């Protein structure tokens, strides 16, 4: 193992590391690696007699062939008895094999044994330990591995910092991750590579900060020694498609190709998915052709996207033909493929074909999952074939699946009485409801307005010894806010934290939405500010919720300030953000500002929805700006949108007050069906 003395650069790094881990940056450093916290399953190794056996027989294929944890532990015990002991590289190969199995606890425990046994470990060993700890969401302890580097005189490399970066993102500590990356980069602690850059971009995208990720991409593209690779581009393209910014994703594809980086299956898969969502089928066809021309074979995930898209459009027969083509191409459909087509059949009321597909699926040895049964049972209920669902329940039970599927089917139809009846039957049969069944019932109660029953269920599940999950708490919080019980929601949130059920971003967004809808917008704004300096960091939904709440509360300038700050937070406004602002400005009679916002919205590639048009038109009519109002009414008609009752009512009042205005009357006659209830 290569060691270096702590002087020069290493000495500078040692001082920086402790300073970096001080309060206000990450957290206080752990001076000695806390070995006592790791339980070990290997303490009896020392008791095994040593064997005179060469380690030369331990080839790469030896470790590659290990697929079971018991075999890995057995091999470790055997290696520990060898004389001379195998070099650390062999132990590293074994550790890597265990990590590939996803057995991170065991990898850390084995590392502990190697470390305390006095074996000379190297940078690779430490990186494996740091990676395992990060994957276990114990990034603080992964940082302690940094201390071992310094103690042993090993200069930490880029692999370690990549592991730490990944760990911070896994714990949603986005600001800390960005800080660490900048620190490593600015102080030249080590050379950042493509993997580190991909981790940063992926973490930012998953945190909803796509704008910031794009800035990082451009920065390294133009000035960085390390250039973004296909993985970095794929992360951003996928995020843009999920953010409904497909045109931006297509633009990035062309830029990527221009840089000499060929797109792969993941690139095309993300773009095809994004285009399918917006029914841009001509472009989907072109994208598939480009994929074929590049000799990139279509994998099952790409076929699944197309099958789901066809079914969503009602082209179920085309979806079935596509699955036939999959067999010809040698791509076996998986459970997702069958579920998509099955859902398509059910949506058209073709229950017989759906059950026939289930038989085909089983014949092809493709195991149905819980979603398969969920689709079939819900399809039966929607087609008023409840008897068939009840018969089918026997097969569901024989496969060991829970009552939650049938319960969900009843609740989704608003048939809570049947859901509770079925639940009681199952309990009588000795089938105890699990927490997910209770979650479905609680959600069903709130949706049907039976909030008192939801509260009873929440108490009952705890009396049965079940622990509420994050889903349970989130559902309860939504229901309490829906009933206007803000104080009870706050108490439940405190109880949730007290029970060590960590709130996620969805929880915080529920709180923000609940406060705003119950006219506690300042409380929502205060919570948002708290999220900005803590964890999890707010996403676009968080900001847009508060912007909408501020606008509805008449605090349009506060909303504007928050709206304008979005780009600086790495977020780009979406159609709902613009709609909220335009509606708020129109309600305050700030038509010029609303007009500017409307133009900006269209310029950025968003299509205004019916709500925006109606609010804007009403604002124009109130200001007697008839010409522009008529132009927008005509534009609505071209887009297939209709004025709502409030807009039609203002048009009628205007005609009555000002006399028959031919343009207004013409548009009113063209939207007769929307105004009949008012004019009558």
C-alpha cells in the first residue's frame, strides 16, 4: 500500500478536512472512526486454525461467481485462515462482490474485521466502506472514513469524494452536496472526473433543480477539464422530459450529438417517453427511426413506453400488435408490458380480453404482480362486473396477495360500505389487514367525506399494533386540511416527527398546500423559508403552491418576488406557476403586468390553459378593452377551449350595459352551449 506523509498538500488537506466538517458546513467531525457501532458476524475467525494454502488460486472468476451472501462469508472465513494472508486486493474483490449483492451492512461489518485485524488496507478498501455507508444513508459515518485516510496518511481520491457526494444526495442534503463539490473543485483537493460530475448532475435533477444542473453542464462543457459524458446528458434530458420541457430536451439532444457524444438507449427512452406524454406521435416515429438507424436495439422499457402510450390514446389493437412484434424481435414482454395492455383492455370495457391476456401471461411464465390483479379487479368494478372480481379474489388469495387490492377497488368506486364489509369478512377468515389496507381505507373515507371514520381507522390501526407509515401520515394530513382542521394537522405533524417518522418533501408540500388553501399563507411562507435553509429543499411544486396561495390572498407582489427568484434557485416556472401569477395580477386589475406575464409564458414554450384565458379575458372586459378580449376569445375557440360561466356572464352584462357589440355578440353565439344556463 502506498502511503504519504502528512505534509505539503496532504497537510493542507488535513487542516481543510477538519475545518470543512466543522459546524456550519457539514457537521462536527468524528475524530476516531466509531468502530463500536458496527456489529460483526466474523468475530470467530481468529479461532479458526490457520491453513498453509496459497491465495494464488483466488482468481477474478472466484469472486465473480459468488452470488450468495453465505458463500461470500464462507470465503472470507477461508481467506482469513490462509498463510500467508491474501493481499488486500483480494479482500477488496470480495467486498465488491458483497456490495454488488446490495448487502451493505455486511460489507461494512466485514470491513471492520479487516481493519481491526491489522491488515494493511488501501484507498480502494476505504472507498468501498464509504460507499456502503453512504448507501445505508449514514453519510456522517462515511465522512469518518475520510478521517481514516488522514490517519493512515492516504490522500483521499476522487472515488471517496464521489461516494460522499452520492451519500449527501441520498439523504436529500443538496446544499451540503453542492458545497462539498465546490470545495473539492476550488481547492483542487482532487481531480473531478466524469463520474463525480454525473453524480452532481443526477442529484440536482432528482432534487428538482434541473436549471442548476444545466448550468453545471454548460460550465464544464465550456471550461472544465472534465467533460460531461452521456450519463450527465441523459440525467438532464430525462429531468426535462419529466418537467414537461420536451423541446428543451430535444435541443439538448442535438447539442449532445454536436459535441460528439452519441445518444444511447436511455437517451432515446427518455425522449420517446416525453413525446408520448404529449401525443407527439410523428416525432415519436422519427425518434424510433433515428434509434434504429443508429443500430441501437429497442429494449423492453422502450416497448413498454410505446404500449402504454398507445393504450392511453385508445389504440389498444395497435398496442397488441406491437407486443407481437416484440416476440418477432426477440424481446420478451415483461409484467409491465402485459399490465399496460391489460389496463388498455379494461379501459375499453373488454374484460374478457383482459382475462385472456392474464392466461397468456401465465402460459409465458411471466408472473403476475399485485398491479396485475389491481387492474383486473378495478376493471371489473368499472364494467359493473363485481361478481367476477369476487370470484377472482379466490385466485388472488391463493397467490398470497393481500385484501388491499379488492379494498382499493371498492374505495375507488366510492363504495366504502362494501370495502368495510369485505374487510370484516377477511378478518373473520383470519386475514389480518396490513398498514397499506388501512391507508387505502383512510384515503377512501376522506374522499367520500367521512373524516370521522378516517380518524377512527387511524386510532384502530395503532391499537392493532401497526405503526403508521409516511403514507398514513400524509393521507391524514391531507384529510385534516381538507376539513379545515389546520391545528389538528399541525399536532399530527408534531406527533409524526416525535415518532421518528421523517417527513419527506411530499409531506412538506401537503403542509404548504393545506396552509394556503385555509388562508394561512404567511404560515406557508414561513415554512417555505425554513425548508430553504434545511432539508428537504423545496422543489418547484413547493414554490408554485405558495405563489398561488399568495396570489389568492391578494399578496401578488410577494408572489411576484418569489416567482422572479425561481431561476436563482435552479428552478424554471411551469405552466401552473404562470397561470397563478396571471390570475393574481388580473384579480388585482394589473392588466399590463398580466399581459407581460402572458407573453413571457408563451415565449417560454408554455400553452395557456382555459383558466388563464378566462381570467385574462374577464380582466380585459372589466377594463373595457373589448378588441383584445375578442381576439383572445377567438384564439380560445381555435384551441378548442371554451369560456366558462363567469366569462360568459360578464360578456352578457357588457352587451346589456353598452348595447349590442357585434364582435362580442358573435363570439357569444359561437359559444352558445357554454352560456345557455346563464342566458336562460
